[in-house]
C-alpha cells in the first residue's frame, strides 16, 4: 500500500518497509507490529498492527482484482478514455501531484524529480492511474478512518483526481455493460 509523504515525514519509518515504488510491504505480522510501534510512539491513540496488516491485505486483494479484471491493455484503453474526457494536461498534472504526495523511494529521498521518475516508467501512464484507484478505494473504506492519515487523498483535491476517478468509473461501467 502507498502512504503519504507527510506520514513518512512525521513517523520517520524505517526504509525496510518500502519497496522501490513506494509501496509498504509487511512480509509478516512482526513487521506490521514494528510499523505500528513507530506510529504509536508519536500518537495519543496506539495503532493496531492487525489493522495495518489488514489494510495491506486489502491493498493486495485490490491489486489482484485490477490485474485480473483490468489487464494492461484494458487499463491503457481506460486511461486513453480519461485523457480524452479530461484532457491530457489534467491527467498529467494529477499524476505528478500523486507521485509527489505518494512518492516512490527515489523521489522521496530526493534522488529523482517527479518528472524524471514518470519519464522512466515504461507503463507510468497506467501504473499511476492504478495506484490512484487503490488510494481512492482506501479513502472510501470506513475501516481505514483510524489510519486515514497514511492514505489521505486530500492533497490531491486541487487536481482532476475526483474527475479522473469518476471518468474511470464511467468507462468500466460501460465496459461491463458491453462485455457481460
């Protein structure tokens, strides 16, 4: 699961939790406990390791669903639809803001600028849109509320983020209707 730059700055999480693309991975429950402990040191309310672990499992389940029901060719078509609906500039601006707010390791450490990072991705157009879906879904899950600061999408509000999600929703609804 991706977490915000703000959360990373506040809690100073160990780098061992992060994949190069910025995803947090708990290979086991002990890792989730360690992550929760780092958060709990800074908060009045302790953080439940089981909640964090469940959040990661939900994130992984979402990734499997997207890979299964929206393979790369379909996602490419969906992203093209979104770009046609909102304009490529709006989509690019949203992607840039997203990468700066939910940064991969090299961007977080200042080793690459957002534009450099996006230009190096072979399927960055699809990858960032998929990740936006995961963040949006976490933000809509009431069970995440105690940990919302980790995935808070508020910094994306000034962009076309909500319109982008709405356009994707419309695309996939139509696709499902046309391909039962």
